[in-house]
C-alpha cells in the first residue's frame, strides 16, 4: 500500500501498528487530494460498526485482523509469516512498556552488534528439523513394460515424512495391511517371510467390514463403533516392514473404508515418526494403486479383490515386478521461539509471578493437523485458533501496564509474565520449554492463565477451566465471574489440551478460557477473522484482566491441588448436591428419593439463552450414571420419554423412581441426540 502525502515515519507507523487499516478494508489511507467541496463518505457498514464499539474493541479488531491475515501465512513455525507475527507481538509489548527478559543482540550506531542483557523478548527452543523434498520419483517395471507415476497431493503419490528417504529399487511385494496382530490371530506375513531388499506395498488402515450397516468400519472394533485400533497406525506398519528388512514402502489408500481421510495424501510435513523408517516411504492414491496392481498382476486381479483377501487374512498371489523409488530430502535443524514479556511487580510480592499466555502458532497451509478434506491445499488463518487469544493478551498487557504505572510506589503487586507460545499445535512444545526453563523458579509462578479460542461463542458462553486447581480459587473467582456480561461455564478440573497443561503438570495452578461450544471451522481454512465476535472476545479478555488484577495483589495465593485432590473434592460436592436435589421435592410434598443417579447437575443451566435439559457437570465414580455411560457435558433432555426442562427437576424425577428402575434417557452429546438406559440403585 502507498501512503500519499505522508512522512516516512507516519507510513512506517501505519504499516507496523495497523491501527484500523487492514481491519477496515476501505480507502481509509490518504488519497490524492480532491477539491475542497468533495467530502469523503461518513457512513458505511464496517465504519459504522467500528464507530459503535469501544476503543478497546476497535484496537482488538486491529490485532485480530492482522494476526489472522494471509500476510501471516497461517503462523506456522519456521515460516516468514510466523516471524512477522512474532515481530508484531514484540512491537506492542515494547509500545506498552513491558520489559524484555532475555539477552539479545543490539545493533550499534556503527553497524556492529553487541549482546546486551534484557534486550530480547525471544526464548528460543529446538523444534526438531525441517524437511524439504528435493526429489521424489516412482516407477514400476514388469512384463517388459514401465509405468511412471506423477507426484503431488492431487496426483498419484506423495513422499511422506515417515521415512528418511534415499534410493530403493527391488521386487514389489504386496503385504496386505502390513500388520502383525497376535490378539486377533492375524498376520499379513507368512512365518519366516523376509522383505530383505524388497519394496513393501501395503494398504492403509486395517481389516474392515464389507457389508451391513458397519460397512467400511474396523473388524477389530465393537459393532457400531467408528475409528481404528493402534494397529492401523503408520508406526506399527513401518516397524513390521523394517523388522523384515524392507528397503522401501508404498502405502495405498484403501478402497471401501469409512474414513474421511481415505482420499487424502500425506506430504513431508503432514505426518512424521520419532524414529522414521530407514528408507523412502511413499503414499499412493487409490486410483494409482489400482493401476499399479493391474499392471503387477497382468490384469489377473484388482486392488479391491486384494483388499477383500486382506480383510479375510488371506495372502495375495500373482503380483510381480520391480519398483524404483528415488527420494532426496533436505533436512535442517528447526527452532522456534516463545515471545515473553515482563511487567515487573512491586513491593513484597514482586518476586512472585502470574503468567498470562496464548499460543501464537497455527497450521500454515494445513501442513499438519488440518480437518479440511483438502488438507495442505489452503491457507489456515487461525483467526479463532488462536489470533483471538493473542489479541486478548495484548489487550490485557496494555491495561495492566497502565495500572502498574499508576499504582502507588508502596503497592505490593506480583510480576506479570505475558507469553505468546510457539509450537502449541505441535504438542505444547513451547509451553513445555518455558515450564522447564522459567524466569526465576517455577515455584515463584503462582498462577498460569491461558487463552485459546475466545472469539466465536454460542449464546455468549465461555468456558473457564481449572477453578479448583488451587484450594480456594473457585470461591475467590465467583464474585469476579458474576460481574462478567458473559455466561461463564466453570469447570473444576484443568481441562483442555492447551499450553496450561505444561504448568499444571508441574504443580502450578491454572485457569483456561475457551469457547464453551466448539464450532466446525476449528483447524480448517474456514477459521477466518470476519466470523469473530470482537465484542465478546474483549469481554473474555476483560474477565482474565479482572482475575489477574485481583490475584496480583492478594497477600497470600491459594495452594495447588492435584487431580486426585480435585476428584475427592468433586465427589464430596456431588454427594452434597444430590442430597440437596433429593430434599427439594420433599419440602414440596412428595416422598424423599430412595434412588441415586450419580451426576452433578449444573444448576445454572436454566438461565435465559440456555437450551432445555439437565446439563451434566460431572459423573460420580461407581454410580449408575457412570455405568450407563453418561459423561460430563451431556445434556439430559428426556427422562422416560418425557421432556426435561432443567436441572431443578432432578429431585422431582428421582423422587418418583424405585431402586432397580430402568430409565431411558434422551441425551444430547456433541450435537446429536442418543438414548442411554440407566438402572437406578437404592441410596
């Protein structure tokens, strides 16, 4: 973009700060001067919307839109886009007056560089290695003919990161699924078979049912169940091939399976193993597999016929020919960086710390972890996951930096550590690195607060997990939660697979904020900034701001509670809640309940805007509910065929039941209504 009639410094500030320019998407930049009687339009839907909200929401919008823009390339570690995202976070941390905690190189006036203390926000860590494909070729030779294959995700085959690469040429051996499963008395290999110097051609997944309502589903899973056993994984298949001496492996997408991944091919960065196969591993499409089998059998059989034999555990015959695999992979060490900024505390509490974090990284072009069918083919902007969280910590950093600057000199305030984590999507690697290499001691960290996806709430519902990870934390939070304009769904445990888990495992209490109701655009190219509710995301950030502000000045923090401690406390609360539910109808007239179900209902589930039913908060160990398969998060909408309006009815329905009664419950789980039969027991 070009800023006309503006100084160089003004152009640079607009480019870096992005205050509304990318967000508005209009000609807000200066344009060639017009006659004095020509005025710019004063209205427009985007302009009007932004002018109708607070300045905080406007600035949040800027942060969100820029972090989720195509310019950031999906924020995949190791890419230029991720570098830009890190620079963006650093820029604003500096603008807000936060301190850089690490040594860093500083360019001197004469052009030389010197390492200075507390000059860098970056905490580097090892992220394994990057793998770039230099060459990948596949050719079949047999019956005096050659058959070439085209490489590409929408072509015949891809080269995967499951193998080390190299050249491998040898006889082709079709090995079915390439599985050795003693529990099922199933093996793809004959006793004493060797693959020494040969190329193993195998099917993806594992034996499946070929007819009936479960067609395409695993033979080794219970009827009606989806998914596969661990034997279907790449690791087991390649381990068996390696044991038998295979020089290379070609994995064919199996025809007829009930799995949405069956049409996708994995490339270098989509899949990997801790111990890669020592040779090339190629992934072949079903259509290419059909052509290969037809040529290798001389037209005597088909891929579908061989698949049926493999399902039945029968060996293949009549397959011959040579495969030539030529793969060259350029592997380089790959590092990533957390962006860490410090707001120094004051007085007697300054040595203690509160972490406020969110992961900055995402999936790039869907290189791994994508839920899109066309994985790896589209930009994954990661607007909700997790540009919303990073914009949230910038919002909090600005407010708290101002508060600390205005605090009296004799105030006692804890230090706040803001962290934009990297490599969360790769397995919480950045958070684990900080937890192992913290600022000061990890024992000085009194609370870790984590944002992940706060921009697309349903009915203004946001989840707050970890409220019992410190003894007394839940009670402390309640008045703060009640002030929020959001409906805050509290979870006692440290739920959610995000960066806070690395702290909780090391005995740091945690709080985790995320949308209460997941959306289908998670980990897809559809997670884009226009879908984000900026106002509600700021409300979520303000909730954490309020919590951090109050927690920073508490004279004493609350002690850590382990998962076992929380379980004991939950069990006691469940029993108390159920007793209360039993007693409520007794006061109204009916007899006291003689049976128990064993759930802790969410009694605030009847609030306006909530769907009807009994929202199950948790299930008691050894209870009828647990035996029937009820889970926390289920919503009971029918009891014995009758509609249930809310949790307050639990005592009423229990009071009319007898020990041994079997009750059909209509339960909404993950958006689908299922029926669960529960057998009630006496109290």
